């Protein structure tokens, strides 16, 4: 028994290797702490970085401008600069188109009311409103013809002139039919022709915008 007690006193820990791992972990923690403290402090100033495919821009001009007097129109690449003359032309045909569509609605509304049985509008009122549509449409056609046309949109301009010219002719025919003894066939056909011409003008405006964008990108 004495011998056994002596051996146990000499080697109280039969597994000394179990202390190595904690010491290694402690050393790694201490190293990480001092390494992090030695790093320079990050700057508090940050700068915006543009994402892929974008370019930061500064706009000092008005709404929709680029700051140097040129106008822009959105394209597939995010934005293409248009010549001021082209942009002015596009703005004008947009304005003409907006008013033309208003006249189309007015003409159809009056004609439909006149066709009701009993009529919702009498001849004198219908004639007066037809005349108003005719006057406005002719003014719009004149505006279209007199527009300064950019060379790149010459073909589109001619299509627009044709479309709005047909609208002017159609409302004149509708008014003639209203005043005649015709049963309404001429008037109704002319009103339908007007709506088609107005729709074609709307389509040609979109075509002109596409052509302007393509010319600018090219």
C-alpha cells in the first residue's frame, strides 16, 4: 500500500496532454485581440460607388434636362441625348396628338347621341359641335404641316401629315352628311374614318419617337 501511494503522489495527472488544447485556444484569442487593435481605424467618410453599367451624373439644369441645354429621352440603354430640334418636334406632335384624341372623343359622343331614338341631341347642337371639331382638327393639321421637320424624321412627318389630313377630311364629310338628307350612312362612315385616322396618328407619333431614339443611338 505504501508503494502505491508513492506512485500516485509522483504522477497526480496521468493525462498531461489534455491541457495543450486550451492553451492553444487561449493563445489564438490573445493573438487575434492584439492583431485587431493594431489595425488602423476605418475612415468615417464614405463615397457612393455606381453599380455596374451606370455612370454618376450631376444635373444643374431644369427638370428633364442634362444641365447643358440638351434634352434627353429614355432608351434601351437607360437614356439617350436628343438634339433640341428633334425634342421640340416630338413635344409638338405629342401636343397635337393629345388634342386630336380629345376631338375624336367629342365627335363620336355627339354622333352617338344624334343617332339615338329619341335623339339625345338636336340637329342645331350637333351641327355646332361638329363644326367645332372641324375647326380644331383643321388647325391641328395646319400645325402639323408647318412644323420644322428634323431630317431624321422626314418620313415620319409625312405619315403624320397624311393621318391628320385624313381626319380633317373625315370630319368635313361627317358634317356634310349631317346637313344632307342622307339617312346617316355618310355621317357614320365619316365619323368611323375620323376615329381610324386619329388612331393612325397616335401610332405614327410612337413610330416617330422610336425613330428619333434609333437615330440618336446611331
